[in-house]
């Protein structure tokens, strides 16, 4: 065997040995991602316990560590992660990272908005001339109200948990945005507290008609800015910006762009405020809505599992 042949053989053997070594050091990709099961919106000071999971492969010897920006900076290695949010509102990023010596680390991050439910804390409506405060004896919740024409009207959406659902299933959003209710629930007759009612079309003529420039059928022309609150949530404006329709809220009605629920999804947050009327249109329920980019309060009707907000009114004493 020639020296050249021996040299080539030695080089090939060295290359094969290096390849085997490199392959043994290559890490694998995990199957599945860590799951962080927590509401999108939570209360200040709330306590949570999260269970790690979600990764399907590898099965054995997998670990998890957790971090929360500004709260838990050091890696907390545990499958069951317990913590408490601070007493200040804000947005916190929670990261759960799955690790294994033979696999690449696999992180999942979720942003959580922390809210203070006290009046004018996280949710600020602007200056309002409040006529009074009403306490719902069913659950102890308080509602501030204003007087418009001959009616007293809540300045916040109804948040009675006997019916409806909160935004994105987050419990704290009952206090922020109220509930989303079906027309069937509106027709129950007891959705509003005793002495209060869901506004009829005659009531809406007072609530919106007082501020409309004119009527076009059941469209209250120019009424929307007078009903919209220049609201912020954790100092971020709630209504999407429109130079043609900026909130004034001189009525005190304080409409918020909570959107609506349809086809198993929440739709139109930051863009639409939608309120039920107590009156039907045939077999459909009438509702009134504001779109952020239009100055009019409009009227429509719908049936099925459509959910919208409810305001309660009563005749002024």
C-alpha cells in the first residue's frame, strides 16, 4: 500500500470519526410547546398556581422553568409555579421554558394585563357629572349613573353574573367591561336590578335622541361622540382613533368599545360599542351600535347566539 493511499485512508477515518462525534452532539426538537393557562386579564394582587405541561416528546426527564419580566427574573425551576401579581397595574410577560439535556430548550411566552378594578383606577372614563350610585342587592356591585332627559342610566355596562359571560373569559373583565348577553337573556325580565330595566326604543329616543342632530329612520345622526367616553385602560386609549369621531361624552353615557360576541368569538374590541334594546323586531332582537369611525348611533336587529352589552335605565325620581 502506497504512502498516498495510507494518508487518504487515515484522513477518511478521521473524518468519519468527527462526523460520528458531531452527530452525537446534535440536539433534537421537542414535540409540542409549553402551555401557560392563565387569563389574559387579571386583578392586581391576585394569586395564581400554574401547572407546566404541553410538551409531548420527550416524555421522561423533562423539566420546566418560569420567569416573569419585572417580577420573577431568576429561573424558577418547577412543574407547579405559584406566584402573586403586584398591587400595581401593568402588562407582565410570563415565560415557561421546557428543557432536556438531549433537546433544544422550548419556551412559550404569554402577556397578561393586570388591572385595578377600583373606580377610575385602571379604567378611566374622564370627567363625568355623576347623579348617584346604585348598589345591586343581588351581588353587591355598585353602579354609578347619570341623568339624561327623564331617565337615570348606568354609566357602565351591566355586570350581573346570573347571565352572560365576561370578555375572553377573564373574571376581572366583569368589572371593567361588564357582561356580554344574548337577547334571550335580555327577555328574561330580571337581568337588570329591581327598579331598573333594559332600555326600550322609546328610552333610546331619550338617551340618544337628546344628542342627535337629526334622525334618518332609526339612525341617530351625530349622536355617537356625545355618548362615547374618552376612556383609557392602563393609560392606553380604548377607542381606535378617528379624526372624524372623537369622544366627547357630554351626555355622561360613557360608551366603551367592548365589541360583541358572535360565532364563538369576541369581535370588534376597540372599534364597536353595542347595546341591546328591550324591543324586538319580529323574531329578532334590536340593538344599537357605535362604530369608532362614524359619528352616528345606528340600529340593527339579529337573532341567535349574538351577545352584546346591556345598560340599565329607570325613570328619574
